[in-house]
C-alpha cells in the first residue's frame, strides 16, 4: 500500500475517467468503512455500486484487502467464511483459500500434485485499496487507473493537520447518494428540519448562495452572510464529485468548524453516509467535553439528527423519479430563490456529465416507518463502539436483575432470623431493589436507542 500512496501523491486524474464529457461513477475512490470499526479477526461484507465486496485483514502483508464477495468455485459469499490459520481468506462452502492478491492457494478436494489453483479462473477479483484520514477507500473501476486518480479527502485536514478535534459517524441510509448530497449541500433546511436538534426556526433567514468555480471535478461556492443570521461568519462550500462535500465556517466566537459528508452509493435507493465534524475551537473547554464524550453516546445523538429528514427524503426521491428524475429536476422542483443554488448546481452537474450510477434502475417500493427508523442493522452492529456499548449495557442489565432477585430471595430469611428487628433492613433492601429496577428500566430505554429511532422528530413535538 505504501507504493500506492506514493503514486497517489502525484495523481494526474480527477475522478470519473478521462472523458471530459462523461463522469464514470466506477472510476472513483469511495470510502467504505472507518478503519477503527473493522474487525481484523473476521471478514466484513459491504456493497459498493451494487457489487458485493468482502473486506478482510491480510496479516501476511499487514494491510486490508477487498475482494469481490464471490468464490470462483460455486459463487458462495466469502464474507461468510473465515481467515484461516495460514492467513488466507477461506470460503465457507468447500474451503478454497485465497491470498491477499486474490490468487487461490488451497483446493482441498484435488488430488496431490494437481494445480487447479494456478488457473486464472480460480482467482478472486481484488480491488485497489488505500487508507486515508482514518477511512478505508476502495477503487471501483479499472485498477490501472487507481494510482492515477486522486483520493477524495478534505484538503484542509491535509494541509493543517494539527489542532483538530473530530467527531465521526456513519450509517446506511434508505435513499440515493445524490439525494444525500443534495440534502447536505442545502444549508437552508437546517433551521426547520433540525429544529430543536441542531437548528432553530428563529435562525431562519434569506440564504444568498454563489457558485464561484465549477467543472467535472465538482464545484465551490460561498454564502457570504453565513448561518444563524451571520453570527457564525462566512460559509464556504466545496463539492468534490461524486460524493464528498464540506462546509467551512470560521468565527471569532466558536473558532473553525467543518461539516464533512461522504456519500457512498451501495445500490439504487441506498447509500452509506460518513459524516465528520472537525473543530478548532477558540476556547479549550468545548474540546475537552468532546474528548470526554463516549463515541457511542455521540452516535446516538447523531443518528437522531439523521432521522430528522430520513423519512421524507426516502419519499422525496420517489416523487422525483415519478416526475422524470434528475434530468427533469427543473420542472419537478420549484426553485425560486438563491438558497437552492447548490441543489441546482448538483443536479446540473449530474445531468451534464451523465453521472447517475444506476441508470435505468427503478427505486423499490417505499419502506415502512419502522424500517426507515431501524438503527441496529444500519449502524449499531457495524460500529465497534456502539456494538461494544450495547453488549456492556446488556451485561449490566442482567447483573441488576440477578442481584435484585438475590436480594429479594434473602428477605424472607432475614425476617425469619431477625424477627421484628428486620423491619428497617427489609425496608432498606426493598428500596435498593426498587432503585435497581428503576435503573434497569432506564437502561432499557437507552438500549432501545441502539435498535430504533424516534418516530416523532423534535420539530413536531
């Protein structure tokens, strides 16, 4: 991976391929996982551009590997297998095993002296990978183009790496990557959609956006007044095609704040968001509080923010599809103010460069509200901090029940031994049991937040 990193420092291509008139969504580096959430002891599945992948740790080469999740023998998913004693990825069906290059090393069923594993047909497709800014990136197109194509990273964090305090989260979302990009580029929705979570309706005001630079690579824009009626200063926005954007704010009161979002397309109507919030605070105290806050606790709140608009975005993109999709956005949307300029610019870019990743594929039927607010499969079990916190929480709940039951079972014996003198002890132990039950109940409410979001967003309470 080191040689790949050195080559990428001199990348000569922007994403999307060499055709200046067409953006190929496969010729892109996409983030697929935060490295800190990956488990080196077992394979991890992921779907990118409707291609099923398996991520696994190659201890021989000391690097992550990403293969197509399909054994060449009988097409079983390799993500259901294991990393064997030889450090190879082993298929769960018949035990074929593959090295980090994708070449087959072991076919247990063949006779001694046979070499069926040397055939090119016995190899698994391996994808180029690189780790940058804590994210594992995968190149979905021609491997020869990978070393020539720039990795979409936040250049500010590369040029000024010192002093940032960063919050990171991710989630699989039930709508397209461009629907997500359109949403996060639109700052004007924050006071309304996220009222009482991260916004307030009182801060709503005219939003005068300007696009100052654009091309196949994406665009840059500015909001001179900035959010909260100018109290946070000028906001600069950068969109790096096809799935990275960030807002950059600097104010004397709060310091410098970035809102960074990656949108990785999984399949039609589904994407993974990687949201990053780097801060350089003017004062030290806010940074201390952030460092002391458990990552899993931050994720509970951040999942709630995502759910503020999750349901209506799921329906919005279906309405847009019914009206002709991105190609007809100007007729489908009514965009009379400059607040929608970045939305228009994004859709114009998609249309100009024919960048739709799933052309001629229709969206599925709408999901139920319960499915849209599901958290466990879309985040918790894939997040190292959240799945660990959930397991610990369950252990504490079980311990409370066992301890409360044990104390309760001892009460009759205490009465028998102490008689009337047991009254005070029985009252005290009963109070302790009730406190334990109350604590257990509160932990149960917290546990449910790892599984399901709230149906009514704060703005509608």
